[in-house]
């Protein structure tokens, strides 16, 4: 397999205080009302970021890595040859 291009872009996500959610923290859209319980949390939902990467094959098929997961060589090969690939970058 020949890689013709690589694209890195920022991804977004969040960490959640699961203990506070389990005891009934009220959700209002993306916000949870109440105080966090777990140590280290400043609020129940804390924004997070992660890198996303995409490779483009010689046949101009593009494959995005699943957010928050790494792909080994076989993982990229499987993504580039599967029907789940996206169009040209």
C-alpha cells in the first residue's frame, strides 16, 4: 500500500464525572448541574481534545482514525480497503 498524504486535525470530546452523574446530576444540553464528586474534576463535564488523523492511498481513498484510538499498520490497511472509507480529502 502506498500512502499519498496525511492530514492531522484537532478533535474534541469530554471527560465526565461518572460518580456525579450516577447520583443524579441534572443534564441541561451539554452541561451538568451540580458539583463534581470525583477528585480532580472542576466541573461534572470537562472539555477535552484529541488528535485525528487521516491517510490517503494511491487510489485517493481516505481513511480517518477513530477518535481517541490509535491505528497500527494493519488497522490503516483495513480502513483503506473497507467500505467504510470516505471520499477524497
